[in-house]
C-alpha cells in the first residue's frame, strides 16, 4: 500500500473586510461618475470615506449616513463611497456601469424605511443610489392602471390616485414609505384580505440589471425576473425604476370599532381573538373585515375595520367578539372616508390639519431608535406560551408592542408558486416592536424584545415577512424564502452572477468566482491511498 499526502484548504475569505483595505481611494469612481452623469446630478462623497481621509483635494458634505434612513435600529456602521441622487433610469444605468467597471457594490435607497437600514447596504465603500427624485405618477383611467416612479412615496400615491374615481393601491399604512421597497417585498396592508398584496397587482416593471441595461419586465418579457421581483424583496436582482400597477377601488366608507382592556385580562382577550380567527365560518365570512390586535404591558386593543356599506357581517363579528369578554374600559367608533382613514393610520398629523395636503408632502418620518421582529402562525398560540408571554411583557421597562395582523382571505386564493412571495397560507402574523430614545438603553431593550419573541417562537411557523426584515434572525434564507430558495438562487445566477447588488441578508449567486471581492487560498490535508494486491 502506498500513501501519498499533501495539504489543501479552501477558505472563503470575508470580502467585506478585504474590500475595505484593498481600495486606496475612490478617485477612479469619482472620475467615472463625473464623466458619465449630467452636471445637474448631485453626488455626495462623505468625509469619512477613503476618498477624503487623507486629502484636502475634495470637498464633501458633512452628514451621518444613518440619517438617510428613518429607522435607526439598523445600527449603520459602514461608510459609503458615494451617494448619487439620480433623476431617471439613464442616471442609474451610468452609475451601475461605473460600479461594474470598477467593482463596487450598489444599493438602491427608495424610502429609507428598511427596518435594518438595508437601503443603505451593509458593506463598506458601497455606492448608494438615492431614488427619491424618481417620483412621477401617471394614471390611465381607461384600463385602471397607474405608472409610478420607484422613489414615489405612498402618501402622494394615495392622494393623487384618489382624485381619479376614488382609486387606491392595496399597499401599507405608512405614508412615507417608498414604493419600491414595499412592492418588491410583497406589500401587505389593510386591503390585503380583500385584494391581496401590492406585488400581486404589479403588471410590469422597468429595471436596470447588473450590466447597466434597462429591462422591461412582465409576464412575457423576463418572466423569471417578473416572478422573483413580486415578493422576494428589493435590491436582489437589479434596480427597479418604474412600476405599472393595477389600481383597485377605494372603499366608499370605512367603519371601525376599537376596544381597549387593561392588561389584567390580556390572556382572555387573546384567546378570544384567536378562537374567532381560526373559525373559518366566521373569519372568512367577509374579506372586507380586517381586525388587528395590539398588545403591550399596559393594555390590549382589538380594532375591527370594515371596508364597505353593509353592516350585518360587521356587527356579527363585533357581537361575537364581545360576548364572552369583560366590558372594555374604552370603546371608540369611527366612520371615515378612505383618504382620512389612511391619513390617521399613518401618524403624520392631527385631526385639525389638512391631511390631504400632508399626504402630498415628500414625507420623511422622524428618525427613531427601534428594533422589530416578525413571525407567522398557522395555529393558535398555546395557553402555556401565552402565560409566558404575558409574564415577560410585565418584566420590561419601556415601549414594546405586539401587533397581530390577519392574513388569509384573498391572499390564500393565489397559488404559492405564482409569485416570489412564499407565505400565503398562514393565518396571522405578529410584529414585535420595541423603541427607545437614546443609545444608552439599546442593549437592554433589544434583550427584552428577544425574550418576549422567544416566549411564543415555538408556536409559530418559524417563517417571517421580508418587508419586516431582521438582521438577527437565524436560518434567514428559509425564514424569508421558504419553498422559493432554490428558484431565487437560480434567478440570481442569471441576472446578477457577480453579486453586484448585495447586502448581508440577500440571496447570493453561489460559486468560487461569484463575487468580485472574493479571495480564495489553499492549504489543508487530503490523503490519497493506492493499494497494490
């Protein structure tokens, strides 16, 4: 027997760290962008990037990049090479071509609402493309569609299209959110059980790919990309610049009841909410009914909203809810038009303001410190877990809340594999949210949030909604992409094989040479055994 040995090790180096130290400056990027973009395009080179560290040659804007995002919970620690304020698709094409030529990562910032700040990327010395100026709104009343720039905020969309026969889009409740971010991740909102996700009504998109080409994407052009971009999240395969959406009719009237109980009856209320939620004869009586439950350490609230005129079904749900529960200490009853309802649920003003005008503003929600987590459920939370949850809520000191939101309804009628969104058959979701006022107590609040989250984690499906992205979630590809993981990886290989559009919680094109900043070296041990008989 002859035995030969030699050493070989495969090490995948951290390209984030290597990239930081291999680039001496960003002069080549500055030269490329200045020669490719119109003089009117604003390019900001932050002072703390390598371009400006040891040189007085360039002027720079003094700003903290994290202020570009409304959510400080992302804990942004990297510095970009440049922020480019584009005005149309050709600007984006030119930026991407420079990035490809010079090996830069590119991230698109739509509304600055990513829970973890991923519109700013997660990698040192990246290029941030700010989309806020691509905000046009064009309505076609003949076919009931709208064409929107990817940086348009939801507030102006809600207001403008309401002027055309009371149309709306089935999107989220936050008026300051950028269209691209919410639509690409699914787009869940108050009308989801009635009309599905916003991504379900995306008819066509335009997007810049990793080669800087502008693609038209629909059912017949780039069908793989059309499938993936409707619900798998933003910033994965390219930079979407425009959406063509199917519009839906606004509810003619919105009626809502809100019931409030003190924390000492939290378990009873949660049990009742769940019992009705899992009674299909009751819950699926009407997709016009949307009912949420909010829980914190002080009180519990159930809000039942009805989008329509007929009251029989609505009144029956209210009656069934209250039959076995203690009398609420407060009840609120409201009847509003759709636009007023949207405004009041956005927390952007007061009843005395001109909310229609406020919805037109280029809203940026005040930056705040926060952290969120999310779980889907397809079965009721057990009594034991509810007890643990309530005990843990009572132990904290601060602002933490759980928002229970119903899914099902029309969402469930669309086949799981019809779009890139995989979570259609769950009954409800819970968003866990904690906020604080300064960095001094950040670790304490984050720990409390995680403890609350874990009390009912094992009762969940272990899956989550990508528009509520969480950098700390384990096994994240399965959590967000579920049955769609392999198809999304295949799509990434086709459209972005070098991972030009990258952040730390995004699908990657897998392969030794799949990333321009990937270093591989060899050392290790392999034994070859040759036998002679």
